[in-house]
């Protein structure tokens, strides 16, 4: 097993002297609120380089919520079996075939029929059982009081469905997270105007989590970009990825800092549904600070219900559908973000998905003031979001587009100005 030096990760509750630093040991933003977020500092230290070892470390010898620091070395593949071999689609569901599955909807993908072909019922069952087996294999759940940290510049979780489920006080740092490929993605003919693919797995999902800090991570489709997926209905690619990061079901006090989100369609969803106000209303307090969104098509992020602060982030690449999605009862406070979409208009920065309020202070679009409050006003959104981050926690924003871009491009992502734990 590959080993590195002993981790020195002493988290404290002191603010850094600059807006951010490589030695920062506590989060800025919502994750500093409430009881704060220190992860597994002071607990047992594990060093892992296989999926089996990571699963064992998360269980922590039968005491999963006791403080612990888990150091990830090199690549860990979610499809790695206990004997070290890699599992694939046919291991989970022998006989499953995407083309046969698609054919059971008819040529235009309009209606499924078990009797359209003799194999249709079997393909439906194989898709269901295969999906459940894949989930059981690749899902790894991070319990409370855990720091999960990559060692050096090349620690990667490949095809792991990393989840937080009712956990609190969790730190995830310096990890490259490659989004899982759903071998058993499902087609929904009634989703949208012409139907839609619905993949099941995110790179990281936070469900009813509290005090979570995600820092210096890289989220991407990696080796399996959407552009290389098989062709599906209507000449469009099959969607085999879900989100990069979802935060839902009453999660609270989350900070995502100095991270990269790259080359993905639907990147970040906050709040799982318009009808989930009973769970999400009054929660979903999230800060996004100094992150890079590059080649993201939409949801950077899309928000329902939450009080979300997006500050000093950089959005760039080809023109997206939109960057910030204003959903039902959301209160997004946008501040000094940089949007660079050559040839695009500031309207690409904000989209209305049933929301009523959005506020921006000082953001820039292609080097000029973005005037996003005017864009939001054109969508019928008011600018009184009902809260101000400065009333909740201490932070200092970078105040020029060049300073924001220079800092984010240099520091955001795995292994960048983080150091070698």
C-alpha cells in the first residue's frame, strides 16, 4: 500500500489574514455558523488507497461517528471489487443492452411496452436490478465527524457515489471527484417536451447534512464526457451522469470553497423539489466562495428555498443555458462574481425557475459591470432577498475582476495551493 507522511490537520476557528490561504483551517461562510465545522480533527487517522480500505475507514471499527481523518492516496475506483477487479455493466446485470432497452419505447421513444419485443420485460427488470446493484457497489457514505482528504495532487475518487446522509461536521478536501457513469440510466418519455434521460448518481450528494465544508476539490465527468456517450432518441446523446453536487432535504450550514466544477451539464442542485418545502424551508444555507465553473451548461448552482451566498466565483466557457438558477422561495445573494462567456449577454448569468428574489452586488460580465439586478428585474425578480451575509458571518470579498480571476485560476481545485497533507 502506498503511504505518505502523517497528516497534520489541526482545524481551528481562526479567520485567515487574507481572503483565503493555503493554510486555511476553517471555512468561510455558512459552514462556520452554528457549531462550526472541524471534521475529524484530533481523531484516529486512516490512510487508504483501495475502495475496500476506504469503506473500512468510514466504518471506523464499528464507531463510524467518532472523530477520524481519512487520507486518500492515489486513485480509488468505485467499481473495484474486494479482490481488486473492476466491475462493469455486465457484472451488475448480465444481458442488459441499451439498444434493446431503447427499442422497447418505439422509434420515437414515446411509450414503453413490455410486449413490443419478446425481450422488453427482461430488459426492464435487468435495468432495475442492475441499477440497484451498481448503487450498492459505488455508494460510500461519509458519517459525522469525518475529514476525508486527498494526499498530494493526484488523489481521485473515480466513479464513486459519495454521500452524506444525516451526517454533520464533515470536511471533504483536496479530492478529485469523477462523476459516476450510470450504466442503467432510464428514459422518461413524459419528462419535458420530448422526454429526458434520468441518471441516478452524483459525484457527491448531501442529504440532511449539517456543517459540511467542501474545499479545494475538483468535480468533473473526467474520462467519460457526455460528448462521448452513445446516441439516444432524437439524435441526442444518452445522459449517463446526474449532478456533480446536490444538497437537499433540509441540509444546512454548507460551504463550498476553492473548488473546480468542469465540463458537465447539470452541475449543482440545491433543494430536491418545488414541493419539498416541508423539509427545505428555513434550511439549505450554503456559501459558494472562490470556485471555478468551467464548461458548465447549467445549475451553477440552481437553488430552491435556500439562503445561498455566491461570492468571488468565476464562470467561463461557451455560452451556457444559464449559470445561477433562481428557484422557488430561494434567496440568492450574488456578490462580485466574474462571468466570461465570449459573445454572450449578461442574461446568461441568471434564470428564473419559479423564484421571486435575487440580489447581486458588483459582479462583472466579460470585463464590464454585469448589472444583474436589472437582468433579474427583467425576469420579474425583486432584489430584496431578506438577508445579508455580512450580518451572519465574517468574510472579505476580492473587489476587482482581475483579482478574482487571478486568485481562482491559481488556487481553485485539487492540489492547488493546498499543500501536501
